[in-house]
């Protein structure tokens, strides 16, 4: 029998949008960037999620915490994203950088980084207007978030 992974042990029926510490593995911290309430029928569209991935990953990997960013990418359930970081960045700094990244995305104009055919495996599936809308909504959640809020509800 396969072991239940940590992210499947969270009660998704009570999870609300926010930023949570999903797990800590040695010096790596996985953050659950939950943009939508699970199982309520309102999900981030695939095109918007893909664009959020390109913009936010590029933003974080261009920031002053770039050497601590291991991974940023979407959840398959389309309710948010995961950020994997080294533990050398404080929770306050993670919140601040994510707020900045989502604000950057909400205000973004121009060509989506890495969205050309030779750069992306599904370059046609982007939706910048929807990504900007989703980012603007989520920055409202993040801007009120604090490190003590980063524990999953029980």
C-alpha cells in the first residue's frame, strides 16, 4: 500500500485562500499558495495558471531571493501554486516577496516571459487578462497575511 502524502492529509473542506507552510524537508520549505477554496467549483483557469507560473517564477528568480527559490509551479487541482524555498528566507520575507510578485503580475503589460514556441511546451495556452485578475484578487489576501496565519486550519 502506498503512503498518504502530506498534502492529501489536509482537510480541504475547511481550507481557505492564503499562504501555508505545507512541509519542511531539511533546509527546504514548501509553501502552499492557496488562491481558491477547494471543491467549490471556482478554479483558476488553465491559461491563467500557466501565465501566473511564467510571471511569478520569473519575478521570484529575478528578485533578491533568487538563490533561495527552488521551484514555483501550479497545483494540478487549479486552486493555487506551490513555492519551494530554502529555509534561509524568513516567513515575513516570503509573504512580502509573494505580495510583490502577485502585484507585479496584476500590473503586468507586455510579452509573457518564456511564452514563445521554442521556450514553452504549451505556448498557446496563456491568458494574461485572467492571470492579472486572479493576481489582483489574491494580493488582497496576501497583503493581510502574517506568519502566524501560515498553519493549516484544523
